[in-house]
C-alpha cells in the first residue's frame, strides 16, 4: 500500500481540515509541506501541525517536494492555475470549492488532465459520508418511489468582518456570493441524489452586505426525471441552518445540520406508516457511520489513485455542478430559464459567471 506525499497550499481557516484529512487516511497520505505567501503564518502552521517543511513559493514547493497530491486551500480565484500547475508537476489535486471561475477554466483543467494523465477533484465532502451513500442507494433502488420535490436551503450568516478579508465579496477572487461559496455544497449534494438537472430559473440579490457579489440567491430547478426543487442560498440568516428535504412517492427524507453531518442528522417519514415495514427496514440498514469530512473524500481519492480511476468529483460530475452554478447566474442576470447544455463557448457566461452584467472592482 503506497504512501502518498502531499503538500498543502493555503494555511487559512480550512487548512486544518486538510491536516485532519491526511491523518484520517492512517498513513496513506503524508503531509510533508505547506505553503502560504505569509511566511510567518506558514511557519506557525507547520509548527502547530508538525508539518516538516514550510514554503512561501508555490512553484518552488512543487519542484522541491515532488508531491503525489496537492491539497489546494488558497483563495478561489487561484484554484484553476494552481490545479493545472499541480498536474503539470506530476501530482493529483484535491481543490477546495469552487473549483474554478468558469466553464472555460474548467475546460482548461480537463485539457490538462488529458495531457498529464493526472486528475483534479473538487472538495465536495457532503457526497462522501456513509449515510449519503446509503440514502442515494435507496433512492436509486426505488425504495422511496419516484422523486417528486426537493427543498435545498443553505441559510448561513456572514458578518462584516468576514467580508473585510480582501479577496472576499469580489467576483475576481471569491467568484460569487453564497451560491458559490456556501450553498455550493448542499446543491452539489442534491444533484448527487436527484441526478441530472434539465433547467434552472433563478434570482439573485445583494440585500445587506456592501459587496460586489450576491448575498442571497433563490432557484427553481427541473430535473431530467421530472422532479422539481426549490433552493435558497444566503449569507444573511442569523439563525443558521442547512436543510435538505427530498419528497418522494413513498417517503420524505430530511437532513438538518449546519456545516457537517452524520447518520443522526437524517430523518425518514413514510407516506403510509401502517404499511412501512419494508421501507423502515431498508432505511435502518445504515453502514458504519462516517461523517461528511474531508478525510472521507481523501480516502476515496487515494482509492482512485491506487486504481487509476476518475474521482467522483472530477470530470463530468464536477462539470455538471459548475454548469448548474453558471446557469443560476445566467438566469438571474438575464431573467430567463436556462437549460442544461446551452452555455457553450462564445456565450459570455462560458467565460465569466456574471456574463459581463456585473461591474467588478478595478
């Protein structure tokens, strides 16, 4: 069982999650270096978490450390170039969300994958819990009947101090508001459960914060299987909650949490309680509980590296979610319904999420 050498770029708040993820692999991933443009912060991080080597230059770290895996936790505007550089250096990349700034950037990443034989996966840890796998299997097996309606709410709160960080709240560096930075997780989880989306109708607004990007978005979705969903993403909700509800013919399935979840956060309500023994028995057959952590996703990526297979949040699956997010912004800015597959090269939304309708800061 090969041990993979990993490096981390970006030692901000999410950096510790990547340290814990490496530890979760029980030696399969060894974090050998971390990089930050702030030398003091990089050194302090490495000392705190017993990471052997500290760097301030990303390219130099790649050259000197020769990693197998690059964990990317830098500001979003840097993700595409850093992912490509990692692959060109012979490493696989596990990159924080959002993976990149546009479908055009995604296609650059995909071209680099083909050229190098390496892979880049987006951090969508909500897909990798054991309970998510269980619920998805039951949906796919038809245990709950046909999917009908979903509710997907990311109701979070971010204060002025949060947006005072220079790269936040700007199109060029954060890439969007709560649609891209907060709600992206549960929306991706919904797509993983309900399958292919077919059309989107959305509105966005900036109701409270003094920022370029939206602080709320509301979306109506039609899925290829005929199901419908309503989505709210917000950074202006003092009582924070993440809520996913799936209404099917035979049962309602709910997940309520904030930033992470485990088996205990799920609930199932049968449509016919008097004749629900089969559904209840299937529901209660949960596997050993593994939560929605970076560690669960990193373990899965190690398996992909062992077998040279495509990670779950790479390739077509990653593009599907990014296209969905792009469609939300296009629908909101153009006041139209956007269908899947309609945003192609030559469309202004293919190259930038706001399609030129917003005016970013200089």
